[in-house]
C-alpha cells in the first residue's frame, strides 16, 4: 500500500526507487512498460488532478501476488473502484502490474456499495 499511496499522492519517483524491481511490466493499456513510463504517467496525473484521494478498502496476498481494492475520489466528485494486482520478485520488489477500474454508479439495483 505504501508504494501505491506514494505514487498516487504525487511522488512516483520515490515509489519506484523504494519499491520497484529491476524491471516493471505494465498491463494497463494507458501506461507504457518500464519505470520511467510509470513515473511519467503518475506525474501527469498529479499535475492534472491534484485533489484526488484514495482509500484502501482491502488487501489480499498470495505467494508473489498482492491485490489492492481501492475507492478513489477525483475532482468533481467522480468516484471509482479499482482492483490492482502486483507481482513481486524474490527480493520483495514490484515487477508487474494489472488493474481494473470501474466508475461508481449513482444507483445500484442491489443497494450494496462497490467497496
């Protein structure tokens, strides 16, 4: 969570330095592979959306994978639920990432929150 929080709240260079391994494979189609592509994407996000916030709802770990379920609020009160999956190398560093993002609807048929 520290990696995600650090990058998301505006210091992606520090997040990469502290938590990312020798390689970084990205599966989000909007972000390139590699450390610098990650840094560039999150620096742009910090400039464009400085008032965004994130709440970590739950974390699940198994073997070399960690999944984070988050609730994000963006300027204009747009809300999203995300699932991020990170693969770690033998040194405990992040080397691969997948994610899925869904906007929180105003109403649900079941009345249950998404987070």
